[in-house]
């Protein structure tokens, strides 16, 4: 196993290769992008990887999320990802976190890293990442893919522009509260994830990453390299982190592409799932199953999954309004 990094060491040089062993990286989102970024970093021997994702593996993920298989359906992505990466490289310290990133926990979850990697599919999380990068001076790599195209942009404010220098506010429809109905091709997101991982290795070994935003449309065979914006926004120049300061308590939004609702709470709570289990079983007169940090059961036609951090996923005909009042009634919020 001593020769695990032999090919990489020849290319990077012994010192740069060895420096990876002491680096700490957080990969936020373990969907299609994270499924590519995280394994490359684990196999390259990055010392510590925090793997953060709030979701469970669903059948509709398998077309493009390479870390998961059919036997993983219903399991938290962060946990499955950590298991797979440990098989690939047992020397990497892996820290899976099943949580929803909000302004209430971003400081706790995203501090103390050498690099933050964006594997998310929503701008709410990206603007929080950007704020954390500004607050802590940590580089981050913005990546996104949709349809047959994608973008990669390594950022390190104040040394480079920040996300808000280019996109001041989350685009309408790019927020987690609205469903993006566009599809995505697996190989397109795979190339983008690999490009992001490559830029990550540059940052971690002290080489300057690609300056500016690279956009590829693999389906139409187009590519663009946008120069970084010349003028800096007031958010990174004055270190204004307004997304980290945002205050909200509960959001109920439709699930994308599925019948159902997601309920998110901020700051994340600490639910006593054992006590809730008895209460819900008495209420619904049916068994609820507790597995790790999840509690799952049926309320009428809806299948409900509650997480210890206070989140809830409802699969069924329940509307967001009804889900909100169900939650207030049962959990109390
Ligand atoms: Zn900026």
C-alpha cells in the first residue's frame, strides 16, 4: 500500500503529494457532483473529508450519482458515501454529516477546512458557502451542472472575486423552495465533478487554480472561459455575510420531481426520536421505525421521515400548508 500514490507523486512531486495528507476538505452535497468530487479527493489521499448531505438515496438518483447502488435506497447519502470512500482509501479520515445546511449551523459545520467544495444543487447553499468563504478566508470551488452543460469556478475571496461579484442575489427559481424541472445527463455532471476535483487538487497543493468561470456545454459542443469580474462587490470587499445572518424558523416546500413536501427548520433542532416514536404511534395507531437519526412512519396516505435535526420529508399528497400545520401540531414549532 506504500505505493498507493506512486503515479500521482510522479506527477505532483513528492512534497505536493505529501501535503495532501494534512489537508481538510468539506464536500457539501453528495449528489451527482459530490459523488465524483469526494472519491477523487479520497483516492488522492486528502487527509480529512467531511461529507455533508441531508438526503436519502432515492431511485431517481441512481442514473447519475455514482456512489450509490440499489441496496442503498432509503439510506442517508452521507453515511453510504463514507462507507464507499473508506473502501477506496481507509487511511482518509471521513466524517459523514447528515444535516441540512442553514444559517443556523453553517459556522459550526463549515469552519476549520482548507477548502470547501460545492456539490449542491441549489443557490441557497452556495450563497451560504460564499459567506463562509468570506468569513473564514477559505477557498471554495463553485460547481454546477444541468442538462448537458455545467460550470466550474474556483473562488478565494478576497484574493479573487466572490460568487456575489458575478451573481449578486440567488436567481429566482434557483432557490431550494422552487423546483427545478430541468433534467441532467450523468456524464455531463461527471465531467464537471472531475474538473472541480482537479481544481481542488491544485488549490490543495498550492498551485493557482483556473482563474475565472469555465462553462462547458458538452451536448452542443460549446465552451466559454469567462474572465473574473473586474469590480468587486461590497459583500466580499466589506466582508458582509448577510446569508449567514438570515433568520427564519421553518420552511415547507414541495419536493422536486416527486409528490411530497420537505420541511426544514433553522436553527436545526434536536428531536428526541424515541419520545416522538411513542407519541406518533399513539396518534397514528401504526408502528413507526427508528433507524439511527431517522424516524419513519405513515400518517394516512403520507409516508413521513423525521430527522433528529428537526427536518421532515413527506412523501404523499400532503400540501406544504398542511405539512406545516401537521408539523406544528406534532413536533411543535
Ligand atoms: Zn464579491
